[in-house]
């Protein structure tokens, strides 16, 4: 399993990369991360920044 650390204003998430289903632009420079079988997460950074974090792992 490959985990990625996603930063959030309310605390950080350690997420299994293969469980990320989609990314969507949020407000105030944040991104909404859709999770397979779970609720979306609101994280800091643009879609491009978050996608790069996931790809770099």
C-alpha cells in the first residue's frame, strides 16, 4: 500500500493513494479529494499541487 500525506487546515491526512477517486477545486485555494467508499477530504493546495503529491507518493 502506498500512503500519501495530504495537508489540511484542520489537520493532516495520511491517505492510501489507490483510494483517491477524483480531485475537484474547492474554495480559498483548497482541493476536494474524493475517496473510494468514504467522504471527500478538503485539503490545502491546487488540483495540480495535490495531484503531484499523489504521483510523487
